[in-house]
């Protein structure tokens, strides 16, 4: 069981949890929350994150691009599990997410099934299919859309049956932080990806510009969080997190690479949860 937990890459889960946290806080404040729908949205989000991690493990494993990598254990690449086992695990997790999503759609709007189907296809083709878009530099766009805009606005809508400009603003913060997680992951894997022909955005930009991009995502997250002061002055509390962000950026800018980036990936995930929790508290206050 431990290998499956490691293979699920727990450090990436904040990308799925954070949007639900902030959207639920906003929903509670302005419309009230349907807690069953909130739970279903959380299940969908976590299932999508774990599912994409397993499916990426499978697709990268059979392509041979996961051999001798640093970072979280690759189930197929390390030989800890067969490709067929990891594929079945990915499909099972997607199925669980789809079931939760279908229930959520039946309770809110059947149109959510279309969004869910598109999300699953996007998750699978990130590294799967004959022309995976994650190998062509489009990963960050997908993450920003699905783990930022869709996850945050979708959760808010599922809980309130309304859309909100404030929810959209929060989705920009969440999307930037989710992209920061992917950016540091791709920065860590840049040398291996370059050798394997996996053209992530970090590979296309090169090491220096990839670090600038990571910094940019964190700046965007903080700036959009501060714009929430127009909703509540308590959003100024997010300034307390800036020193932690700067600490991460300094280590990135000083050239941390390879295994040195592993703890920074965890720190970025913690930053996402801390910033989203602080925003949620600010909204409630």
C-alpha cells in the first residue's frame, strides 16, 4: 500500500484541496454552503489529482521517460508496479471521481458532466496518447484552467448554483499556485526531460527562464490574493506569508537543482495550503 501512496504523490494534493477550501469559504459567506456538494467537489478534485499522477506514471513509464528520475517514486519506472497495474489504478481513481462528479451534476447541473469528461480527457492526454500535450509545453495552461479556474468556480457553483467574480479572482490565485507546483516539478526534471525528448515548458524556456516563470507564478498568486482586499480588508493577512514565499524564491534563484528541489516542491505545496487557508479565514472574518 505504501508504494501506491508514494505513487499518488501526496505533495501535489494541495492543488486539488486548496480551490475547494477557498471556494467553500466564499460560498459560506455570500450564499451559504451545500456541504454534501462541497464534499463531492473535494472527492472529484482529489480523484483528478491522484488519477493524473497515476496516468502520468503509466504513460511516462511505458515511454521510458521516467527512468532514473529524482523526486517522488515512479511506480512503473522504478519497477515497483507493472504498467498494467498502474493503468488500472488510474482508471479506478478516474471512475471514482466520475461517479462523484455525476452525483454532483445530478444535484446541480447536468452540464457539469461535460466539464468532467473534458477534465478526464485532458488529464489522460497530458502524457498519454500519441501526441501528449504535456510533452509540447502546454502543461501549465491545462493546470491553470482545470486546477484553478474550473476547480474554484466549479466548486463555488456546485455549492451555490451561482457564479461570482470573487470566485473567479480566487481561481486565478489557485491556478497560479498549482502552476508553481508544476513549474518546480518540471524544473527538477529538466535535465532528464531534455534527454528523453519530453519538451515541457521548462525545457522550452531553459533553466534560467524556467526559474523566472516559477517566481512569476508566486508573484501572481500573492497579487491576486491582495486584490481580495476589495472584498475584505482581512485579505491583508496574506502579507504574513510573503516571507515564506521569498524564502522559497531565494533558494530557487540561487540555483537549487535536482534533489535540492524536492523539499522545495513540498514547501510550495505547503505554501498553497497556507495561502488558501489564510484567504478562507479572511473571507470568513
